[in-house]
């Protein structure tokens, strides 16, 4: 299919004048109808010639071979103009013109002249020229192939045709140029595909947007098809029969309306554009792959370079909580820098994963290698960061435990260095318990320190292992020595405290013993006082006879033995307190008033006991003498004299005993104390009084007997004398 050398754009003002046009109608030989509508104004032959050249460039050669029927509408023109136009056709399209129909005005021109003139020129012109009226054109051309001005039914809008022609030519021009460009781009891409070092212009872009050109083409094709449909409908309607409508539209219409050319261009364009899209996809994929590779290497280079150097420079663990916190803050800054690169890693990993799921076979190995390299470096660096963080955390815990342990040891040492001045044994026991708890807490803290120290040492060893073959720096060895030094120092301090606790424990146990001795000594004083009190208040009976009095003497002896034992026990306890005070070096401490009290009570008891013994012995003598005296019967004179003397003695003894019972016991301090109350003493002396009464009665009897005997002797003497 040929196209005009001229373009509608360049001669748009001329085309708009509608000096000539192809309506799309055909003659009975299927030749195209060319209409030249002459007007009253002077027609420019030059412009008409250009218009005809343009119009004749549109149909194909095959179509041109069928010949043209030219309708020269001279109804509004002069004959000489019509003649000039007809003659001009000889020069413009002599071979293609089969018939020229000159439409004459109804009442104008000389028929003879015009008819004769054209007949005479027929052989020279090469085509037949007929002069017809407008209503007679249907003799030569079907009405459905004629436009309205000639009484036909064929629809034709010249401005619409011009606009469509502009669009068609623009599409043809742009699509043809685009096809050439896409073909060059696709061919270059194909030939350069294996070459990694592609030239810079290999990514050239087409001059027109393929999507826009395709859209224009589709819209144009749709318009052309719509026009053909309307034309077919209109043509059929005006033909007056199916035969006319059926033959009215031949393949020439498609050629004239440019549908085949547009369709062919669209097909070619779609084919090349599909190839170009694949080229763009490959370009995008390569660009994306190169971009990812660049970013991957940026991440890898930073992590293996500055990132690793930052970590390699960090070995310190500090020597205190504050120092370790400062190191942790520094590490957080390093982690913050790494986090930015790890975020890039996450994004890249997602992009690589997306490419892997939709990537080509040849890219899979490269993508997987990039992904593996990126993951290995990132995970290794993250592991090193975590390892360093663990070391710092363990160092912080180690220093914290060491600080707590040191404070505990200081507190324990302070307790051990303070003077012990407890109030009693219970306070000492409480202090001992507190010391033991402190020591146990220190022991647990030291064990915790050793465990944390070992964990820290293990982690530092792991940190040294990823130093990429480099030996651990001197700083790391100093850290190890520092950890061991802290643990050893704490162990020694704890041992010293343990030794001091042992000494303090012994001292405090001795103090407990001292308090116990003092307490027991005081108890002995109380017991001795109770014995004294019992002696004075309850040991009152003197016995009803000599036998009972002896029993009371024996009991009193045992009672005294108990008191003696109590006194001796108290003396021993007080002696022990003296020894303990010397051992404890309690120079300011003494037994207080316990020893004087013990001695004072013992002396009081001794005086009271002696008085009790003396009274019992007097009672025993009294009862024994009285009983012996009362057993004897006064039968012999000698015995009677003796009994009388004995009675006197017994009476004196009894009265002395009764008198003594009323006398108080005088203590060494001069105080006086009585055995029981006066009533108690009277009751205890009742048997003595009764027995004394019997003795006195017997004495009285003896005295009476003695008087009788004296009287008898006197009488006898008198009798003898007389």
C-alpha cells in the first residue's frame, strides 16, 4: 500500500478549502470517484493540483489501476475554468482517469461548443469527458455512491475526513518511527545481551511513548471501523436493493479508509512493543540486580570494615559499675549504627526474596549467593554484637556483686571491730545469730561472685575467638587478671572475717558463760537466803523428847550441809567469773555485789545455824536429864539427894532453854532476828514447859520427903538426946 509523499499537516489550509475530495464512492467499474467541486471564486490551479497530487497518493496502485471517475462540478463555475481543470487532469492523472463527468448548470454554456470541444480532445486527453446535468449522474453512478450535492445518499463530512486524515498520518508517522526505533533497541539488546560491558547508549528510550501511540492507533481503528459500519448501513439503505448494498463495499473501501494499514501497523507495533517490554523487563531486572548487588556490598563492606573495627576496639569491662555502664552506653551507640545497616539488610533480603520467587533461572544462583553472603556477614556481626553485649552485662553484674560483697564485708568487719557490751546472754545469742547470718550471706555472695566471674571469663574467651585470627589484646589479659584479682581479694577478706568471727564467737561464748556464772551465783545467793529464811521461820520445833530432838539435830545437820554446798557452789561460780573476766580482759567488769551478798547471807546463816544447834543441844540435854530423872523412884536416901540436885539442874537448864528461846539471833551487821513469831516459839516450847513442870513437881516431892526425913532425924536425935 502506497502513501502520499505529502502530509496533510503541511497543506492543511489547502485541504480545508475542499478543492477536491475522495468521498469513498465508486463507479460501476469499482473505480474510485474523485470529486472537484468548483465554486464561484477563482480556483487556484496550483492549489488544486497540489490537492489532487495529495489525494491521488492515498489509494493503492491496484486501486488506481481500476481507474477514476472524476466529477467536475461546474454548476457554480465558468466554462473556461472547467475546461482548464479538465485539461489539467491530463497532466495530473491521465492514466488513471477513465471518465470525467462535468456537471453543467441547467441554463448555461453553449452545449455545442463544450461538447464539441471535449469530443475533439478525446483522443489527446486519453479519457472520455461527458457533460451531464446533476440529475442525470445516476445514469453513470449509482445513487448510493453519490453524495448529497449530486442527489445521492452517500454521507461525507470533509472536515471529519481531514481530521481523521491528520490523525491517521500522525499515527502512521509516529508508529513507523517507533517501529524503527524499537527494532533497533531490541536488536541492540539482543546482540549485547551476553556482554556484561554494555555501551552507555544501550538503555536508549524510544522517542514516542508506545502506550500512547498504541492507544491512538486503537482509537483511530475504532473510528474507521465505525465509519465503515455507518457507511455500509447508509449505502445499503440508498441502493434500493441488496445487490447494490452488497457490491457497494469492496476491499478498496478498506484501503481507502486506511484500516488495513492501521491494523498492520498496530500488529507490528504490538509485536515490537512486546519485545521492547521484555527488553525493559530485562533492563529493570539487571538494574535492580546491580542496585541490590551495590547495596549488598555497601552493607558487607561497612560491617566487615568500620563495623568490625568498632567491635575489635571494644575489649574493656571496666573496674566498677559506673565504668561498665559507660562502656554499655558506648556499645549502645555502636549498636545504633549497626541497626541502620541491619535495617538495610532486612529490606534487601525482602527484595532478594521477591526476585527469587519470580526470578529467571540464570539469576537464581547469583541472587542466592548474594543473599547468603549478606546473611552470613549480618548474622556474624549480630552475633558479635550480642556477645559483646553479654560480656558487658555480665561485667555489670560482676561489678555489682563485687560492690555488694565489699559492702557486706565492710559491715561485717565493722561489727567485729566494735566493742562487745551486751546486756545479757540473750543479747549475746542474738548478736551471735546476726554474725552467723552475716557470714552466711557473705559466703553466698562470694559464691555468686565466683560464678559470675567464671561466666564473664567464658564470655570474654568467646569474644576473643571471633577476633578473626588476631590475638587477644593486652587489655583483655588485663581484664582477666582483674577478675581473678577481685575474686582472690574478696576470698582473702572473707577468710579474715571468718577468722575474726571465730575469735568473736569464742569470746561471746565465754561471755555467755560469764553471764551464766554470774546468774547462777546470784541464784545461789537467793537459794542461801531462802534456806536462811526457812531456818528462821520453819525450823522451830525442839522435839517432845530426847529421841525426837536427836532426829531434829540430824535433820539440821543435813540442812546445813545443803546450805554449805550452795555456798561452796556460789563461791566456785564467782571464782569462775573472775577467771573468765581475766580471759576476756574485762578489767572494768567485776562480780558486783554478788560475793559480798553471798558472804553476808552465809554468815547470817552460820550464826542462825549455830543458834539453832545450840538450842537443839540444850533441848536434848534437858529432855535426856528430865527423862532420866523422871524414871527414877525415890527409894534410897542417897539417890534422893542426887535426884534433888539433878532436879535443880534440870530446872535451871529448862529455864535457861526457855529464856534462850526468847532471845533474838544477832547478825554480824547487828540486826536482830527471831525464830518464828512469839506464838510459834511458845508452841515449840510447850513440851519443855510440861516436862519442866513435872520435874518441878518431883523436886517438890523430893523436898517434902527430905523435910520429912529431916523431921524424922530431928525427932530421932531428940529422942536419942533425950
